[in-house]
C-alpha cells in the first residue's frame, strides 16, 4: 500500500481507458477502483525496479471489410515482435510478458465479462483477463483480442470507464479485433499447411492450442466451411455422445490445462525483485 492510497478521497478515474464494455461497468465504482488499483500497482512496481513501460505500436483500422489482408499482416508483424514463427504458440501470456506488456489474470465474478485493456503515455499498455469460470482457450483469445484493440483502436481509449459507443461502430471494431486475434493465434502460413495434414477440427484445435470455435472461425475465413453449420454439427455430435447439450463455456477435449499457464508470472517476479531491492517491504 502506498501512502497516497490511504489518503486518496476522490473517485477513481482511469487514464486513457477502453474496454469491451459491459452495460453496468460505468455504474460499478468498486470495479473501477479495482482496475485503477491494479494499474497503479503494476506501474509502481515497474518504476521501483527501473523497468520502462511498454505499449505496442499503433496502426489504426476500424473496419474489417477490404482490410483483411492488412490486419492479418499486422498480426504477423506482432508475432515477429514476440520472436515467434508461424507455428502454434506455446503460451501467449508468457510471450507478451517477455516484451513488457502488463497482463494480469484475475478472478472477477461479473457475467459475460472476459477482459479489458488500458493505455496511457505514462503507464503504457495493460490487459486484464478474467479467469472466473473461463477456460484457458477463451482467456488466450481475450488476450489476443485486447492486443488487437491496443494496436488497431488506440484512438478510442478514453479517460474513464465507458459504455459502448454507437452499436454499429462498436460491432465493426469488434470484428477487426477478432480478425486480428484469430490470425495472431493461428497464422495463415501454418494453417494452410495444417489443413493438409489434419483430418478434423479436434486435431487442428489441439495442434494450434486454441478453442474449437477459434478453429472454426479461421476455417470459415479460408472458405473451408460455414461456421454456423459446423458448430451445429459439433454440438449435435456432443449431445448424441453425452446425452446433454455442450455448455457454452466448455471446451472440447483435449483442452488446455491451467497448471501449464501459471498466473501473473511477470507481476510476481517484479514483486520479488522490488522486495529484494528494498523498494517494497513485507507486512
């Protein structure tokens, strides 16, 4: 705890903040205070140990139609920035933390809230990923999606928790971020090779370490299938096999395992480094 935290009386505000909005966020001061505290603590730790803040370069795109090739290229460039090739990504959380992106995975019991991102000139970029009853595959997609917003929609970040803007405009931005995320997680070069090696969706999703819905999205982008028809077939097969409907938040096996994706490793390392250097003290 910093002395300023104990003395602060004014309501929490968030610098240059944007997120995939939930209708109740702007009416939830506890949530705003939580996010502000996480932002400030993470930045304070970076400053304490002398690590500069980081944000990815910004290249604005607000509509998907006609820009698919450019957005896919930006995703490829970010892969290069991470030092990755075109193949499956072992752990995107670790990869982005390695280059300095502030990422926290936190248990936040808000329905239909998956994550958010923040940016400021002073604090750099920050991504919060909700872990509450959310599988690893969905958490990874949230991270990739929010990185897409940070790169492609930097001019949308505002100084407060905002509700969604004009629905049509927000829908267009979401499509852009989704497309970026899909190409970041599954590169076109690797997928073009893999469709000739693997015979079904389950093998493909296991190979690329993504969700079955993510895999269907990429195959539809390639013109290999219709997403709606394919997902109905998968759900139908699951119900016939298990005698019940496939839950919306459940991943088809083989699913990624939580122990293989340790929580908040960079943040934890900064805490220990600050403690060892005397910048913070034990309780």
